[in-house]
C-alpha cells in the first residue's frame, strides 16, 4: 500500500467534508468516524503514534516480514471494501487495485487526532488492566481544540461475522476500537458517564476507581492534571491532588471533566 500519512492527513482534515464533520460535532452530535481493528491501526502506522497499546505493538512486531506483507495486503483490501480508503491511482483490467490510496475524511480526522494530538486525555482503571476510553484533542496552533476524537473499546462481532471475522482469534491484534468526533461538552459527558460507574472487578470488595489524566506528547514534562474518580453508578468521589476530594452526581462530574479537558487549551 502506498500512503503518505502526513500528506494524506493534511488533505483529509482540511476538506470541506472534514469541516462539515467538525461542524456537526460542534452542534452537539456524536459523529461516527470509524470502527477499526488493531490490525487496521498497525497498517496505518499505529506503533508510531504518540499513544498506542503496547500489547498490540508487541504482537505486530513479532510478525515476520513475509507474514506482515500478507497482512498489509489483506487489511488494505478490507479497508477499501469498508470505504475507509479511496483507491485514487490508475487501475486496469489486469490490475484492479492501483496501490495508491487516500483517506476518507472520517478516517483522516481520526488519524489526524491520533498522529498529531494537541493533547490526550487518558483513563485507566486503578490496579486493573482494562481497555478504557481515551480522548485525542484535534486542533492546531491557531485553534488547539477543534473537537475531540473519542476512542472507545468495542466488542468483536459474535460468531466471526461482520467486518472482523477473525478478531476473536487474533489476541490483541483483533481488538476493536470505535472512534467518534465530539464537541468538548459531549466529550466531557462521555468521560463522566464512563467513570461514574466503577471498573468491573471480579468478586466482592471495594469498588475500583478510574484515574483520568491529561498527557501532552510534545512537552518535556508530558503529564498534566490527574483526577481519581471512584463512582457507584449514580455519584462519584473525585480526588484532585492538593485540591482535596468532593462528591458529584453525573451533571457535576461532567462539569469537572469539561474543566479538565479544556484547561490545556485555555
């Protein structure tokens, strides 16, 4: 596959279609961008992004060159079939695929946020290794936050059906991710609703907590503010370092999350 990611991203995120997607998000809509597998992300350069799952990167790097080439071809074909890539080169009857591809605007916005985020908001289940929601701020120097690309873990389709028939057999390479484009208010709402319920924990005991933190990939000291959120499904206790602890319902927690995610851009 021939795809200059930098050129493709610049083209995709500045199209009229991309501007319309951002406009819909600013109007309060959660705009679906893409559902992709970890293999898709690897083919799109995922291991070189500022944030990438280590388990996936290790599995990808363990592949031999011949196997990786076969996977590149099959995954590219899958993304073309799902409308994520556009075949924009010369095709002939003997060569049905040109080998030169562009990004659909939805995929372009998702990758722009993943590859060049203004900042990242991470959630992690305290003392548990769980896949959780993440936010990538989509912006530039003139406008640090044009919107947020929200990454949510998704379940593979049941029974080997759908676009990812082998997902359950591939381990971390079969993990599925859903991406939506959100306004700051909607992104804060996603964070509040995600963290107000405790992470799943096997057996009885004290419910777990989420750690929510801001990460700046372009700074010498990348870590920003961090919150500890321990919720029970209807209310949550929030600890913010030297600011102490307070309890909020989902509306109050939404305001706390909005302050957290917009602080770096103010």
